[in-house]
């Protein structure tokens, strides 16, 4: 149960975003290889793109997590506030 709760935190969001970003960057790399546009000179840029995708994905994971935290905090505050008459 502790591992499940920890995966909902910012670390889990960073890992999920990084994984998605790396996956998208790797897809671009594979497509370039399959289209035979991959050579050593361009390879550095494609591999850099994979790493950049991972970093941007991690940053997006943090942003999404913060937005979800704000939404959850607002819902919790609405539930705990007394009804006004």
C-alpha cells in the first residue's frame, strides 16, 4: 500500500513523464532509422532528441502533478466547507 501511495506523488509523475518522453523520442529515432535517414552525423541529434524528450516529459509530469494536486485540494476544501444558507 505504501508503494501505491508513493507512486501518486511527484516522483511517480516525474517517472511517468520521463518514460513517456523517452518513448516518444525513441519512436522518432526508430522512424528515422527505418526511413534510412539515420547516419552518424544526424545520429547525435536524434539521440539528443530522445534525451531531450525524456527531460521535457519529466517536466510535464511535474506540471500535470501540480495541476492535479490543485484540483484535488479544491475538491477537498469544497467537501469540508460548511454549507451556506
